[in-house]
């Protein structure tokens, strides 16, 4: 079974370098706080800025729950992440789908940000349900990101 990748695109008013930095270094500034995958409400989302860096949430008690890791770090144009949350949204170091982001030149000095979440068939029997859920989730998260990027 093959599941089509989720592809979502937004255009922001900030140039690619700033758009990349907002997505990676300040994810907690635009990702909704509260419910996460950890035991307590999440208060930040962190991405370590290097290949092999962790991608995780931090909860109100300071506990960290990993989501994945950085596979490619190419500022300001490309980011490739390993999504290691299984079909129940539990971290599994042996599970991997990929989330790739590209940051290209947009109109008037802005950026076009494209997200592709692929290899969704790895979710097995839950793949179609998760693809639909993640598709809506990524659309919402990119809208939150775009709103934050366009505030300046």
C-alpha cells in the first residue's frame, strides 16, 4: 500500500533565512501550547540545530518527550526531519517517516515554505486514518507558523 505524501505550502512575508529560523529555532513561538505527547502540557518545542539533533517537546515540569531528529540541516533552504512518533503518537526510535521543509524565494522578499510528510504507509493499518489526521494537523500548524511569521 502506498499513501500519498502530505504536501502543504504557505507563503510568508519574511525572507527564507528568517523563515527557516522561525521554524527551527523558535518553534515554541508558534506551535500551540498545551496538549502534547508527554505526560504534562507542553510549554515548548525544541529542535537542536544540527544533523543528529533532537526534535522534542518540553512539558511544564521540564520533562522532554522526543518527536524525532534532524536528518538534514541546510539553512536557510532545507530541513529534513525523522518523525519517530508511531500511530499512537508515542516515540519509537525504530520508527521513521520523514518531514521535509524547503524555504524558497517568494514575492517581495518573502519566502515560500513547503512541507512534505512522506512514507506514511509505514503506519500500517492506521496509515489512511493518520494521513487524513496529519494532513489537517499540518495545515493548521503551517497556518499558525504563517500567522506568526507575518506579524513582523
